[in-house]
């Protein structure tokens, strides 16, 4: 079954608007992305052939500030996915109250099939193609699935070459040497852990006794698993696109990291008491906390009835389908929505941009303590609304976000 993530986003948005007492007139403009750019990206491959890739940059809203959002390199990405990801960025920045709108970019490509030089040429040509809509005051990309600090460095360099001077604030998640922020790489995973601690505490689940499963072992899932492990928590399962690993007594995440770094896959890891499992098995394990941190639409209506976790913390964007969300709600599972759970990345991206604009560097303690403060304040606000209005955390998070964006839009008015 093909799920349309943009339609799923709209269904929650409409519900949040209804709960806020908004009419369609109040928020109709926010049901449409402000600007969509589709670009053809020709790349000369190492063997001399020319390949043309499709790229996107979609800006959902700039009502509260410059557009902000990652760039995804993935072979299956399509326009509805990028639209949804752009809108989620608007709600995410609003729920944590940082002065940005939302955007997202993507290229339909499997980056693992390209050489370094091909990847650089692809990134630079894509950046040149979307250059008219980029800029530190306009739209600021960051890493997402399939992209990393090195790719952000190439984007910064390409933009700077066109400008004629270094513009570090055009992109976040860059290498530290060219203006990246300490703590940015780990920020999304760290934010996931902060939120998990808070929600588990409020739900009366002691983290020291909790069993945790994490789907996805990349920037978000891998970092979250490592920080859970460093805090002495029991991570019983992790997975990547190839396989899952399970040990009911708890995995040695340090060892698994070393294996993953050396082999670029979790496959083949043979730690004591550990067995391989499928991704579907991971999602339905007998655990207290489940962190889907891979891709969209992983927890479907087929998986949801079998989920045993008491809390789901959405490290990924859109991992739970609308129908699965309803089933889990009926089962009493607490779901911490993506726009809140994985907002740590954009919060530290915001810190990086502020440091770039002011040409200063913060130390990592400053970054992490400010991150914690913002994440906890946001959890407080969403939980208070959820209690007061008797709504799910997802609808409450959308209500907090939508209210902020609608107010900004009303104050600014509709041009002309
Ligand atoms: P990544 O590319 O670093 O890692 C993705 C991980 O998911 C990899 O381990 C990959 O093997 C695994 N994976 C891919 N397809 C899978 C599948 N079908 N089943 C199971 N595992 C699969 O990406 P990331 O940056 O960690 O992003 C993961 C999710 O978090 C995405 O939804 C992304 O939009 C979201 N997110 C990322 C950030 C960030 O700062 N990187 C911020 C907010 C949200």
C-alpha cells in the first residue's frame, strides 16, 4: 500500500485546527507549500556517461523566519514525501519556538552507488540549480537521510563561490572547521534521549529498568542508541536497512558501533547472546520504549496491533501511518510525535546559524544545556496542552505549532 505522507500531515493539521477553533480561512494557506522547485541535475559520471538526476527544494512556509530543512539523498524519494518533510519542518520549528519556517530538499539517488567525485559533482550542480532560493536569510539546508557534514561542506563552498566570499550561515550540519557547531552531529539523537527521559518519567516508567528498541542506526538512531547505552540504559535491539540485532539482556552498543563503522552494515555482527532479527520483528518486540529512527511509514496498520511498547518516540519523520496512529491510541500507547521528538537537530542547527551570523563559537556544554532547556520547555508545553484539552501528544504538538504560525501570518497579513 502506498501512503501519501502529505495527506497524512494534512489530516493531523485539520484536526489540530478544529481543536483550536480555527476556520479553514485562518489556516488554508498553510495547507499548501509556498514554493516548489524541481530541478534536473546532470552529472558526468566517472566512466564518461552523463546521468540526469531529479532534485527538489520545497519551501512550505516562511511566515516565522527563513525556511529551514534538510536535504535527503534517496532513490525512492518523491515530491509528496518532500512536501510532507517541508511542512513537518514548519511545525517542528514552531513547536520548539525557533524563528524559522520549513523547507526540505532531495535528490532521487542512491548515494552509496556513487564515487566521492560523482557525489561532489552531483551536490554542487544541485546546489547551483537551487541557488536562487537559498541563503542565510532565505533558506538554510542541513543533513538528512543519505547526506552528511561533508556534503554540507560542498554546499557551503558552492554557494560561497557564487557569492565571492565565505557564507557559512547558508547551511548547517557543516564540518566544525568551516563553521559547524559542536554538538550538531549528535543533536537529534541527544534530543530523542532528552524527550524519552521526560516522557518516561511522566509515564512512571523507570528508565534504568526499561527495555529499549531502536530502528535505524544512522545519525539519529545510532546516536540515540549510543547515548541511551552511555546512560546505562538497556538497548535490547537495533537495526539498519539490512538487518536487526537483538539481545534480551542488552546489546553492547560500543562494539556494534565499531562493527558498523568497519563494515558499513550491522550484518555479520556476532556478539555474545545476540541474534539477528528482521525490522518488523524489532517493531513488535516486548519492550517498554520503541524508537523508530529510519524512514516514514514503518509502523503501519499491520504492525500497530502487534506493537508491545508502552512509549513510541518518533526519531524519524513520519514513521507511523495515520491508521496505525489510531490503533496505537486505542491501545493506550503514548506516542511522542516526530515534530517534537526529533527537533533536537534543528534546534542545534539554529545555534550553528546564530554562531555563524555572529562569528562566535560556543562550547559543547553551552550547546547541550541550551538544547536540553528548549527540549524540556517544549515537552512541558505540549504535555500541558495534551492534558488540558484531552488530546494526543501529536495533536497537541500540532496545536502549539499551528497556533504560532497562524498568529505570525495574521500579524504579517496577506500580501499584497
Ligand atoms: P541516516 O541516513 O543517517 O540513517 C538512516 C538509518 O536507517 C540507516 O541506519 C539505514 O540503514 C536505516 N534504514 C534505511 N531504510 C531502512 C528501512 N527500510 N528499514 C530499516 N532501517 C532502514 O539518516 P538519519 O539522519 O539518521 O535520519 C533518520 C530519520 O530521522 C529520517 O526520517 C530523518 O528525516 C529523520 N531526522 C533526521 C535528522 C538529522 O539531524 N539527521 C533530524 C530530524 C529528523
